[in-house]
C-alpha cells in the first residue's frame, strides 16, 4: 500500500500557478509532477479562492486575529472550569 504523500504549500502554489498560466494542460502537469489531474484542479481552485486575501488590509487581518484569540481564550477558560468541576466530582464520589 502506498503511503500518503505530503506536499508543501510552496509546491502546491508552484503547481497551481503553472496551471493558471495555461502553458501546459492539466494532464501534462499531472505527468510532469506525478499527480492526479483532479488534485491540480483542486489546488488551482483553492489558490484562486484565496488570492484575494493577499490584498486585504493588515487592519482586517489583525481584527480577525484578535477575534480568534478572544475566542481561544474563552475556550481555554471553559476547559479550566470544566476541569475544576471534574476534579470536584471525582473527590465527591471517592
């Protein structure tokens, strides 16, 4: 059984850019890089969908990051609270 190959984001971007340039067909690129044409099409689609994020204002990115960090802190607090409850119940049952 073949092990699952892992590709770096740089490799995926390189292949996606070549696919976007249309200098070679997807089938030719698949043979060149030993990939399935469907995989190349998926990387191309993902690359094009994410391309707009390159031009987002840094303030927008910082807002999203702060919101994410706030949510993360909230989840850690919830985990801590639940752990205290579990510890309390373990002591109560023993």
